[in-house]
């Protein structure tokens, strides 16, 4: 492992100006921010640890490996990756997971006065957008961000980001239900197909099932299960791509980790 050159201290501020002749290919931007500082502020680790990553050749800027600790970059425009995964380098971007309760509208305002997502995110200065929708009576994981490019890709069907739901349905559930759903169910607006399906629990005339699919037509999970004779009484979204709801309580939000954001970027080819 290459030993970091600590001529740049780990807590060094960006107080020295870019000097002519220092430019290292495309990664030294006049007036830019030191790469190790950008990495540290993105949550990768301390500046000293980020220097070690640079020295080990694990950091890329615009596809180019950077090994010099003093390299300066423009995080507003340049794509920075660590171990091949893009990091959220641009300042001011926010990425949140939200556990939407039932009877909450997927919107930021409602003229009829119903509770909306905006009622749960506090006084944040960013203008956040919800990615995709959850029905009024459906609960669970939603993603919120002000990163327009990521939001567009996550919502676009061509990127096929999978979403997983837990559904409480009318039973008993036959063993071949998963096969039927994955083969495709004909709905009034065209066929719909599950990617994965499993029975989590069953008791009498109720069952808990897990279904994963990558399309987002309105009420798609409820309609698919109703079409097969198993109406949904409760529906919870547990996963959006690589992001999991986990133990996040209803009505609460949390910041996504740097690793989670990198996984989202990877899921949509960023």
C-alpha cells in the first residue's frame, strides 16, 4: 500500500491559491476544492483517510485515477468515484428516506387540507421532491431528494428500479400464486408481471406475502393481487432499489448514507 504523503495535513484548509504549473491532467481546476476535502465532506471519512484512498489509487475524477493529494476539483460539475462508486460530491444536495404513514398524500401540498409528505420533513431549506408515489392508503419507504438527475432516473421506467412490498391479503394462498404473478397477470391497462414473490406467513384466511416488481403503474400491486383473487388489506413498501426501510418508524425521515447514495447512483447508471 502506498504511504500517503502528509505534506498536506489532514485538516489543511483551502487557503492556498491554485498555482500555475500544478495542473494534473483534467483534475486540477483553478479555484477548485482539494479532493480530500470533497471526499471528507461527502462522508467518506477523515481527510487523512481520504488521502490514503487517493494514494492507493482508489479515487477517480471524471474517469481518471488521481493519486496527488493536492489535486483540486469542481464538485459542482465533476463526477468523483471511490472504488468505482460515485459519491454525492455536489454541495447542497439532500437524500432522505421517509416512512410514509397511511392516510398521507404523496404531495407537498393539498388544497383539501389532507396531510402530505411536506408535513413530516420539517423546516428544511432544500426544495425536496418525492421519487415516485405511494397510494393514500399505502405506507412505507419513499425517497426524497433535490437531485433532479437522480430523481428523474429513479422514476423513469427504462431504468427498471425494483420495488418490494409486503402485502396482507385474503387467503388461503395457493402454492402456485408466485408462478402466476411472475408469469404475468392481465389487467385492464395491459399485462403486469412480478419479478419475485414469496409467502412470508399464512394463518387461516389471511396471509402475508412479499412481492417485487419494477414498474409503477397506479395501484399496480393491489390490482395484481386482486386479479388473482387475493385482495390487499394492508400494503407496505419495504425497498426501493438498494435502499431498505429497515426499522425507520412511520412519519420519520433519515439521511441516506454515502454508501446508499452511491448504490442508488449505480442502480441508474450514474
